[in-house]
């Protein structure tokens, strides 16, 4: 395994098996983890910068105060993975399997989650500023207190989602399906104005 405090760049860890292992205070830059087996892997205070996790398996993994900056999780399996106070700025999740994902706080700004299945997931308080959630399934999701400023939500399924207290400036409400969505008063006014309602 990798020693605590190590700094690695350009390494190829494709198909590595680090299941049930612990990584602590390790910095990876431009490393490949394609098709890696990372089941129940735990990371603490690690940094993965511009790393490729395409096709990797991370079910039930736990990540605490770890940063995944501009990483690729295309077709990765993240069933039940837990991210606590993590930073995932600019990371991509195209085709990833995300059921039962656990996210507790953190910064997910600029992530690409197009078409992702996030139904029923608790994302309350997460920073999702300018995230690409186009066509994502967010029905029943808890988005209370999120920073969704300028996030892209075109085609997203929001039925039953809770948006109360979320920052929603820059969102184009027109065309969104908002049946049974819970919003606060300020959001309700913004939605009305976006549909041409005059409030005197």
C-alpha cells in the first residue's frame, strides 16, 4: 500500500485491488485508477488531482475530507459510497452508478452529473454551484440549503424534491417540471416571475 504522506504523479494503478485498505494524507496527481477494485476503500485527507477512475469499483467506500479535483468517474460503481466534507470540484460522473450515494457537506461545484440517478439522495447543504445536472433524476432528493447557483437543470426530474433554503440564483425555471416540488417563498416568487407573472 501507499505510505501516509506520499506524493505520487503520473502513476498507473489500473486494475489495482485496494479493497478494504486505508489511504491517509496521500497526494495523487495525473494517476490512472481505471478498472480498479476499490471496494470499501477508506481515504482521509487525501488529494486526487486530475485522476482517472473510469470503470473502477468503489461500492461502500468512505472518503473523509478528501479532494477529487477534476477527476473522471465514468462508468464507475459508487453504490453506497460515502463522501464526508469532500471536495469534488470539476469531476465527471458520466454513466456512473450512484444509488444509495451518501454525501455529507462538501464542495461539488462544476461537477458533471448529466443523466445521473440521484433520486431520493440527501444532498442538503452541499455546494453544487454551476454543476451540470442536465437530465438528472432528482425526484425526491433533499436539496435543502444547497448552493445551486447557476446550476444546469434542464430536463432534470425534480418531482417531490425539496429545494427550500437553497441558493438558486441563475437557474432557468422555465421548462422545468416542478410538480410536487417544495420551495420557499423567495423561490416561489422567482418561479412566478420567470413565467411572466406580475407581482404588484
